C-alpha cells in the first residue's frame, strides 16, 4: 500500500463500523508481514491513523476483540513501544510511562532549548544487546520524546582494536533496528581539534607528560601517590607533547595525563591518561598521519560539546567518570552537556564484553559475530528475534538506573507475541525416526490428492499451501511406539483414524495401518499426530538446529576467568524431512513446525552457491527460536 493510499484511508476511519470495516481489513492485510505501516519507525501519518482509531470507540472495540489479528498486533505494538503517542500535541511526550511500567519522566534539563542526543560506540566489534539499549534510548529521547536529534559518532581512537568492518556493521545494525541518525561522524574527524584542546590544557598547567611505567602508574593511582613528573614545567610538557606527535624515542616513552588530583576518593579523578602513542597499528581512517591518539575520557566530553550534543545518555558503568567529564568541560570552558546514566542490560549466562566476544570469534569457538549463540544484534537476529520485539523489549526496560540480571525468557516470550500471529505452519519429521503407515478404509484416497490449506489456522492473510494426501504416510517413530491397537488418534490437518495391525514390541515400528474415520471427534482423541505423505512429492531435506548458552554460570564475577565457564556443547543438529512448502522458503523467513516450535530459515533450498552444499546437497537450514519457556536453549 502506497503512502497516498494510507493517507486516503487515514481520513476515513472516524465513522461507524459499516463505513470503516473495509478500510480496517485493508490495513490488516497490509500489516501481514510489517511492524509499521511505513518504513521502520513511527511517522506522522502512522501516528494520525493510530490516534484516529484510538478515538473511535467502534474501531477500538473491534481491534480489542482481535477480529483482525495483524491490525490488533500493530495497534498494541505502537501503544506499548511508543507511549508518547497517547499524549496530546501540547503535552510533554516524555512524561508517560510504558505499559511495562518504565518511567520516562527523567526531568531532563533545558529541553525547551532543544535536545540532541548521541550514540557513541567504538568500532571494535559488532553491536550487542547492551548497545541496543543505549542506541534505542538515545533515539527515543532524541527523536521521539522531544522531537530533536540523535547523532551517531563512532569513537575510533584506538587503532589497535578498530576495523572498517566493525564500523560498517554498526551503521547497518542501527538501520536494521529502525534507527536513523541525523548525522554520522567519527571522533577521528576531530583529531586536530582534540590535539589543540590537549595543547591548551597543557598550556594552562592542567596536564603533564609522564613516562612512568604502566605498572607503577597503576599502583600510584590506586594508592594516591603523585607521579614524580607531576610538577614539570608547561614548556617541558609542551615540548614532550610535540615529541609524542613525532613518535620520537622520547615521545614514545610518554603519555599525557590530566592534572586533576592524585588522591581524590574517586579514583577516576586521579590524573587520568588523556593521550598515548601508538605506532604499531595503522588507523583505518587516518592512516599513519597520527602517531598519538586521545583517550575516550578526554575525547568524549570535548567532542560532545563541540558537536552540539545537549544530553549524553550512557550506562551506569561511567557514573564514577561523570565528575571527570564535567572537569574537562569546566576547565576548558566548553559548552555544557547534560548527562543521564541508565543501567546496563545484563542477562544470565551471558557476557557483553566485546573483548571476550572477540576471543570467541578469533578462537573459532563460534561461527562469527553473527553466530546465533552470540548476544550481538546480528546474533539474536539470526536466532530469530524480530526488530519489533527487540525495540519493544528495550523500550519497556526504560532508562532506569536499577541494575538487574535478567533471564532470557522474558526477552524471547516478547518475540513470540510478535511471530505467533503471522508465522506460517509446516510439518517436519526427523529422518532417523520415520515410521510408515498404510491408510485404509472407505475414506482413504484412491490416488494422490492435493488440496489448498491455510498456512495459519487463525490468520487467513498468511496465505495457503498445498497439502498432499495419499494412502501411504510417514509419522514419527515416537508416536508410533505410543499407539495401542484400535486406538483412535487425530492426523493433524486431516481427521481421525483408528490404529490397526500394529506391533508396538517392534523396535523400531516398521509398519502398521491407519483406518480413516474423518467423522470422528478430534476433541475426544488424546494424540494429535503430525504426518507427511510418503507419495506424491519429494520430501524436502532440512537441518534442525538447537542452541544452548555459551557459558555455564549465571553471573560471571570480576575475578572469574570466563574461559573456565565456557559450555563445551552449545549447538546440536538433526536431519529432518519436511513438506513441500518448506522448499520454497527463503533466508530470514520465520515459521512454526507443528509440535516442534518456531524456526528461522538460515538457508533455503535456493540459497546455496554452486558446490557449497557438499555431499548432502541443497537443504533448508532451520534455527530453533526460543519462546520464553526454557530460555535461549
């Protein structure tokens, strides 16, 4: 549906049910595979449509009854993910709380003067779930709550860790999450300015060059002992700073430290290093132009102020460094920036350290940064998390400072609410467990027959699929072994049948008969059985993957070596065969396999490059999606 069509519909939703029903159905169909009516964020037209429906008692009654599942899902999603939509235009959109209870009334200062937030990741790895919270909150307060700006700045001050690959991935992942920064900049854009600011600090007597070895410096900072280089003259410090810039032997032995305090109770204030040399690594953007680089703690406040950021939101791990941030602004007499700390998002049996995650990747313990066991945005997306559910989950957590170690069950349960109404249903059986049955009785098909059946029992808009019926079926061995002679069972999607001529003492069960009784009452049968026709089509080969946590301990402590808690068995796969429709699926499709659960398609039959499929040949690769019952296993 085009923008013009949605605009036309928006003006026709205020009437009685008879006049608005066809337009509601058009919207429901349009939303079949969409989270938003247009694009990936809430726009003015979408806001207008939602608010018009919300004000129409007839429309809201029909939506609440779930008469149109896609429209109901969308309406609830917008209501929960965008609490500001319920405000009048004159109200402060940041005051409302989400239905999940998150308080967004932060009383941010000077919002009447405009709000500019920023997201400031280091391109030293792929974005993980913790970054998603920082990015989405900055986007929420910058764009949604105060109608201001949200900027993306990549903090590329450490060429030892950073790569262009990571830089590009961050930009792509934000786009995937529906976040559109108003600008993209790099800390390296400001290296000349930062050099000047450091030089100014030295000239003011507020920074000095230090060649104390790292171990001694760390010990002195811990014990509150001043460096022997702390009282060098301004001239000497400026001279050495230039030697650092040239990467001379003398310069390479030094760093620059801010002269704040040597014994402040807050150790972050004890003369932090603000510039250091690095000639071993070439910067991925500036090449070999610079031999020294600013530290994050110095670059962050200086560039925030210079770029026009008004409100810097960052996690509580930086709380001790907030006075340091303020010291740089005050000492250099820079424009002030307001700060707000929010808690990091932590999950059980998960670490969110890019350094540790990089170790897993480099050691080959996972398939890459997008491995479905990884807590990266790409990892959880590859596992089957929808962007809609991810955004909703983060927004529900809100900007609270309370640190909570969360279970993954809530996270995945939220996702199930999104995919359950729209995921098509298919059938798969494990290849090693096939039992064959002959279909008998007067209702048995005389020949192979094909019928169109809905892909989703409660949502016709998902479409139809071809189901093949014949007098020869495959069922699961476990089902066959559970049968009793003459027991009535239900063949899902077909009807009832009596079990005949079965020998349950056989292991495996090799053959038996099912006498159709299509008039039988499925409500009275205990067993509902999935099945596949053994004739009429070529069974589609598939791999069914299950995943477990990467570590065995719920919460790693600071002193823990994470490698001691790595789970040795985190992935398992079984070969399966599926109905014909599974062969038409494409990468990223999400389906439900009857009696097995939800799966994301990692590779379809047509997604294999020439020679890539190996001896097995082309097959559908399916990754199990957790539903919140047992966590991410």
